[in-house]
C-alpha cells in the first residue's frame, strides 16, 4: 500500500503536467495560425486604405490644378 501512494501521486502529476504542456502548445499554435496572420492582414488592409487615400488626394489635387 505504501508504494502505491507515490505511484498514484507522481502519475497524477504527470497527467496534470501533460495537460498543462498541451495547453501551452495549443495556445502557441493558435497564436501562430490565427493571431499573427490576422494582424498581418489587418496591417495590409490599413496600408491599402492609406495608399488609395493618397492616390485619391493626388488625383483631386491634379484635378484642382487643371481647372
């Protein structure tokens, strides 16, 4: 009986440690596959909006200069 208690204790710790590591790995994978691409897409979209705004401003300025 006395040798069964440490085995159960360390077995339980091993199971908890496994799920703890699994959670960390899952979080890192989610960040890599969802968060980082989302941030990149957001920045690309903002850059495109800025470029189109700049082109529109330049076009309007050129039209004002022509008249």
